[in-house]
C-alpha cells in the first residue's frame, strides 16, 4: 500500500476485498508502530496515512450497512 486509498476506489470493492484491504492496512499499521517503537521508522507521515485509510474502509463498510452506499453488483430496489 504505497499511496492513499480513495473512497471511490473502495466503492468498487466487494465485501471480501474490503476485508482483505482492511487486514493489510492493520498489518501495515502494526509494523509501522513497531518500527516507530524501535527507532527504525523513516516516514512518520505514513502512520497517519495508514490510520486514515483504515478509517475510510470502516466508513465505507458502515455506510453500506446503513444503505448509504451500495456494494458493487448490488441492484437498487425502487
């Protein structure tokens, strides 16, 4: 995960892909925190970026639960 995840990019992912992306981001955050604790972290800004990516993923998941966003392939009922 080299760059910022945009919300519209997350809209294109299904639930399984979102969970995988969330798992990757949490693993990266753990590794970055470990590097920060041991003094090996070179880019402290990356910590903030990964935290925001995790928050974006949680937001998309919650909005889908509430019906604000629709999952890809889901048909809207009118």
